[in-house]
């Protein structure tokens, strides 16, 4: 074993960063044995230096992150501060000054992943980011390495624990959205401002990363269709149960049937109770991968939290340090396929549409005619009426999003349709 330690700079010492530092200290001997050399925490960049950080030598604390990553003796920079800036500049500066990088920054990777990979390659350094998607669940490396010889066709998953906790509570207890959100906040699963989670921004960033790796194509955050879950109601869950389904906020990345394009999207969807993702409870994550040779694979586990995310960071740190010792680098960006990303209008799936209609003869025929005129085939229809008002629930066969949008616009113009109560996609057939 080499006795000179590999030096690590840690950017950020919050929930995840503090766990990274703790594990590096408590598991130092094991990490050294696995890597082939000791690893040493050489500096920790923070914004509030006066805060007490148990187990970390105060002499390592600095507020000058730029100076830390410019040190010529740093082998690996671990970035867990999040956000776009200053993280982007610090990462590229680290590459330029001889360090490889381990990051958990999903937002930055989804927005500027191509530029970061290019900077790593230009400086012959590693960029690893297992912790950016699904916390402790090994997902990036299996897609990037274990399935490198296979053709991935679809990645379907629950990649945000906060939203899964809320939807699970609504499903299991009959609670409304706000009540379930309040409980998630009280338990620490939801942030004071939960917008990034409940509006799907967090999941969309992860979908962009997953789609890029799975399909060897550059997919940016702007390419991902995003729809939040704040409009999901208890009535939607009641309808789902009648269909033998539940509701999840899903990240879905798909290769087109002809293989000529890909799509990436995040939105609430009904999935059959028989699908493996339907049984994912609480704040857990799970990702379902479908490929030509390996068939169907499912990855499941805690998708957030200090210790689980730190586990993924440390796994990357071990791999990068091993590369450092051998004078090699791991796999970089694979974007050779350069497939176009199709708009949401081209996506084909099933739909569940709930309409408020007049309770009188001929309504069903009018509605069916509108669906037929727009080329949307109906699978099932359920109608309930009382005192001149009725609800009409239509489940379609597979249709494009563009065709469904046209259908709904035409339905709104019927004088017998009082309103569209809800529209939800049905996935996981």
C-alpha cells in the first residue's frame, strides 16, 4: 500500500458533507485498504465557519473555496454545495488545477453536464456523480458501465422521496394534498419551500441525467417535460383504486419505437398495483430499467438523506482514488448517439379523463364522437348521474399527447360538458 495519502477537498459541510467527513474518518482504515492508499481530508469549504462541526479539525475549515480547489496537492474535490454557481466555476477550476471531482449536484449536471464532462476530459480527470440521482441507490454506474453493452429502451422511476411520501400518504390514509404535505414537512421529508420537489423540478433534473446516460445522448433539463403533483386530489386516488391502480410522480425516459428519438418527462401517473413501482412506500425511491438483453431490472432504496447520499459519494471517491493511483480515468460522457429529444406532444400513452357533464340522453354519444374525430380510441367509460349532473370517466387506449390535447379542447366546447375535472396519464402497463 502507498503510504502518502490522497488528499480530498470537501466543498460543503451540511447534511451530506458532514456525513462524508464522518465516514472518511470512522472508516479510514477500510477506505485505505480498498483504495490502496490512505485518504486525507485536506480542507473543508463552508459559508459559516463559526458553526461547530463535530469530528472535523477546525484548522481544516475555510471560507475560500476557490483557494482550496486551486491547491496543487488536492487529488479529489467532493462538491456537495449544490446550485449552479459557484459550484460550476469551482468544479472547472478543480479540473484545471489537477483534481478529479465527485459531485452530487443534479441541477448543475442536468444543465451543464456536457461542459463539465468536456472540462474533465480536457484535463484528463474524472467526473463522477452517483449521488446526484436516487441517493444511495447504485444507478448511474450500472447504466454507465454494467449495461454499457446492452441497449436500454426505457427508464421509469420514482426519484423523489418527498413526493412519494406525500402521494403514499394520500393513497393509504385518504388525506388531501395539503394535509399530506404538512405531515411530510413536520417529519423533515419536505423543505420549508417544497416547490423543487412537488413541482417536479428535482425529478426533472434527475430524468435529464438518466436519459443522457441511458441513451448516449445529451439531454438537458430544458428537454424534459415537467408537470407537478399539486393538483392531485383524493378523488383521483379513488378513481385510481377503481382501476386497480395507484398514483406516483414518475420520471420516464424512453427510446422511440423506431429508435430514432428519445423523450424525457416527469408527471403524476396512474400505475397498476401489479407493477413493482406501485409497492414503493414512504420516502423511498425505485427505478425500473428495461433493456434488450437484460430485460427488466429494478433498483430500490433510500433516495435521499445524509448517510445514504454520503454512501454514494464515498463509493465514487473510492473509484476516483483508485483511478488516480493507476494513472487512469473512468468512463466520461457517452453522447455518440446524438438522438433528437422529441416534444411531449409526440409521447404516446394511455389517459384517464374525468368529465363533469349534464345528466341527459346523448351526452355519451357526443363525447365518444369527439374522441373518434381526434383519433383517440376509448378503452372504458364509466358514467354516474344524479339531479341533472353527472360524472363521466373515460380511459383511452394509447394515444399521443397532442391528440389528447386536441380532444380535451374540443370537449370543453360541448355545451353538455360542464368541465374537465382531471386528466392523468396511465403508465406501467
